[in-house]
C-alpha cells in the first residue's frame, strides 16, 4: 500500500533526482527507488557493524583457539 506525502526538496537535489531517474521512471518512483537502495545499504552496514562487534568481542578466544589448532600441524 502506498501513502501520499509531501516533501520539500532543494533545486539541486531535484536536479540529481532527475539525473538518477531511469527511462520511463516518474520522479516519485525514482525517489522511492533511491530511498529503498539507501535504506538497504544502511541496514547492511548496521548488520556488518553488529557482526564485527561480535567477532571483536570474542577475538582473543578465537585467536587462542586458532593458535592451538596450528600446534597440531606438522612441519613440511
């Protein structure tokens, strides 16, 4: 379902929206697509940061385990 809304944008932003439009795409469709893309990128960035924080939280333990595993390798 779509909701109608009104926003005020500066002329330079509107020019950039026009440039970003795909063939046959309305201004509203362009703005919605660009927002969806940006929101998706932001969600991916937040997920990456959460995962990185979790890895860093357990980094010492994971590194100790990796060092232990390496002691079982034979020299070639």
